């Protein structure tokens, strides 16, 4: 599955922190109805059996909406359920090793904070880069802030699509205009909201304005 720039416009990363009695499946479906264009399943605390089951269900859901579905970090589960791909951080396997394991037609995303990391990920076969944190964020305790100038430099340095991540909200997304990103990845700006579908819809139109 090729990674198209337009698929990366509004990239939703799941988080079970705000379920409030609902299922992650229901929340992801609302986000898809609101127009998210890419879904990453991120689970830090589920055991493999539960993760596998959830991944299968959400993969089918995304397929119904024709939206790419990737797994965060867990290359084995991505391979086992035949997900569209995987997103790895700097401390995880290099993109080249992931590619060997998943094959040529899977989407591989890599997190990068510097031009050097970005160029290395591209050289090793990454399909897109997630760059951040572009704003202060609560979802990752160790998130390094990346200046908007650095985001601009990374976008200029590589040929693959770049999305911004970290602390992005409907209010501040427009500040990223002109950096060269093709989309944004968000967690709480969608999943922590009362009306997930509406949050996704608003964020999508603001992001379109930002990347135009």
C-alpha cells in the first residue's frame, strides 16, 4: 500500500485514556466519520492477546472507510494481522530492518527530531516522517520540542511526506502554515474531546487551510 500525501492530512493516534465507558472501536469510528485520513493504533499497556484482537477489529473498521491503518512500534503484531504498516520511533528498529520484516508494500513511518535523523530514516526506506513535538504535549513525558524552523528544514531536506505531531490543537494548528508539512498527527485533539466526530471535522478543515 503506497503512502499518499493526502492520506496523511489528519492522522489520528489512538489512546485509551479517554474512553469513559466507551470502546476504542466506537471512538475510532467516530473519528473516521469526522474525516480522519489515517489511523495509528498505539497501545502501551495491553497484553498481546488483547492487542491482537483489538488490532484486527480496528483494521477491518479502517478498511471499510478506506483509511490506512498502522500499528505503533509493534512490528510483530503489524505483520501478524497484515496491517497497512507500522510507525517506529528512533529507539525502535531502523526502518530498513522493519522493511525486511514487513515487505516492500507496507507503509513505514519513522519519528524524527533532526534533519540528520530525517535523512537517515529516508535513506533506510521510511515512507513518511512524524516530526515533533511541535508544541508542548502531555501525552509523551519525554517528548522533545522541535522548533518550527527545524520542521521547515526537515521538510526541505527530504523527499518523503512529513507530518507534525505533538500538542497540536484546532487553535494552534494554523501556526504550522508554511513549514512544508502535508498533515498533522493528533491524539487528545480528537480522542479527548466530547464530540469526537465534530472535533475531527473541525481539525480537518483547519489542517487543510494550514497545508494549502
